[in-house]
C-alpha cells in the first residue's frame, strides 16, 4: 500500500503519485487515469478505460463476424 497526501493545486486538491505508482500503473505525465467506484465504497485508480475496452471488444466481435469477408478482400 502506498500512502498519498492531498495537496493544494490552484483552486483544486490533487494527489502526487510517486515514481513507483507511475511505473505500476504504466503511466507518465500527461496520461489519463481513471478513478472508479469499487466494492464496499472503495475507489480505484487505474489506467484502464472501460469505454476503450468495450470499443475493442466490439471491434473484435465485428472482425470475427466478417472474418471470411476480410479474407476475401485481402486476396
């Protein structure tokens, strides 16, 4: 567990992530992270985007559905 302190950032409050956390999340300055609701009222910070994952799944389904068509077009 990594303890984080809240700090004033202009009119907002922010959290500074230590290098260890950035490495574990696989993110760097300028990337987007997501704070989502977890079980039992917890909050989870991740680099995972549910929207992107859903779009990828839809794309994979589309490619599976039209696999033969894509193969024919590739010839």
